[in-house]
C-alpha cells in the first residue's frame, strides 16, 4: 500500500492533536455525562475515541484535496465599529463576529496561519482573513465550542485579551476549560455545563449538548466538555452549533429554545464518512439539524478555510444547495456566506423563555 506520510501526519495532528506539544489540562468537576475516570461522553452515552488503526485505515495512501481559496470581501472596520442593526460577519471556518443588541461577540476565534500546536505542520489556512484582527471592534464576549485547535487557538485568544487591557472580553467556555484560560493570563472566563446559562449585559448565553469530543494532547482525550451555544439578546435568538455529528440533541434544543432566528451549522470536514460521521455532520445532515431545531434561517460554516479532511473544498456548499432543494425549503433559508460578508439579522420578536430546565451561573467577574 502506498502511504502518504505527509498527509497522515497532518491528519494525526488533527485527530490526535498534539504530537510534539502536550498541554496538561485539568479534569473538570463531575457531571451527569462524566465518567468515573473524569472523561466526558455524549448524551447517547458514547465517547468518540477513534484508534490509530482506524486513522491509518481511513487516510493512509490518500492525497489531500486541492487547495482552493474562497473569494474574500475585505471588511471596512468602520462598518463594525458603528453598526446600525444587529448583524454578523463570517471571518472564516467557525469564526463569526456577532453584533447583537449592545454586545459584540466572537465565536471560536481562529486567526492563525495554522490550526495546529506547532508552526511547521498541521492544517494551514487556505482562505485569507477578511480583516486584520487588530481592526476588530471592541469585543464584549467570546464563546468557545471546544478545545480543538481549529476552534481554540492560543495566539488568537491571547491577542484578544492583550488588545483590550482595560475592558477585556469575557470568555464563555464548556466545563473544564476555565483553568486553561486562567493559566494563560485570561481570568475573565466562565465555564458552563450543558443546560447552564450566564448573562452578560443584555445577552444570555446557554451551553447546550452537541455530539463531539475534545483533546489537545495524546493523553487528555474527552477530559473537557464540548458544547453548542444559544445566545439570546433583545429581538434575537441565535444558535452556534460549534462542531458536531448528527444527533437527537438538536430536536431537544429546538424544543427547549423555540424561535431560533439564525443557526450557524457546520457543513464541512466529513470525508471519509465512516470515520468522520460521529464527529462531523455532512451537508444533508446539516439540513436535518436545521429542520430539527425549527430555525428560521441558517448559515453553513466549518468549511472553505482549512483542509481538514478529504472532500473537495468547494463541495460542501454545492451539496448543501441540493439538500435544501430536496428538502423542499426556500433557497434563502439555509445558505453560505462569503468571508467578510456582513449580513443583517432579522427577528420575529423577543426570544421566548426556554421550555426546559436551565441552571443560571453568575459570570465570574460580575455582571456587566
């Protein structure tokens, strides 16, 4: 068998993320979806834990797909400093700038050249950033879905803290990740378990279950939690799925949070299917997630920025368009955005109270 060693290395860095650098992460306090050894499982009771043998069988001998950079719309920073409406900007991969009510929020900020623990290997950015991170407006809050390197980038979160020393952003993270931030000089952090919430200004943040896993090293798999985020602000309810395989969690989220105005749903990094299915949904499953949640509109993310798996870089939106059509949905209900595109957010009214039990948590540095 011909073995593509460079391709296998980059997938090893992705799937078992740290080969050279291993970060020691604390074990989170116990919760209902945490095993006696301190690791977490998904709501179906199953933990995603592929073996090196599975990795070899899935990827040995395969070539990475062709790198195709998406066209980028350069953002005028003034349009972000003085917004006239609730709006969002796709900055690439799972990173969105959300301007909701009186809060400016970033999701999974990743501004680095590589999604990797090392500078010389690992998935490299193909599509450029639509603005220099130094041109971002003041950030009030950041939500982190989980600790993989394409979603939690050390340089990016440190830079966000350094650029606002007098009024730093507050980080909302899944259970077990707060100490990682504090160890890097970022004390403004609140960690939430699934079905917990915290409020910052006029925006409430809810951590909700999705189907995924976590690791930043060879020896910390599933020792911190992963989550999606529902964000309620005046006149707007938005869902950032983060990273997930398809699961029944999304029906429950839709039942708990009626009237999701906008859902940000991953549509990429799904091939080979037998290997990626548990952790990453494909476009057809993303459409089912959209329907399960009963969202008004959705935007596809987690594609077109890094080469993480083996589908063509331009395939996810093509399959998404077909899936939307086959589901009998209007074409504008679930779309993709161009990096740097600014899209206004419409609302059907004030978000209804969640129809489930939510435990409120005080923001660690007080309500602001």
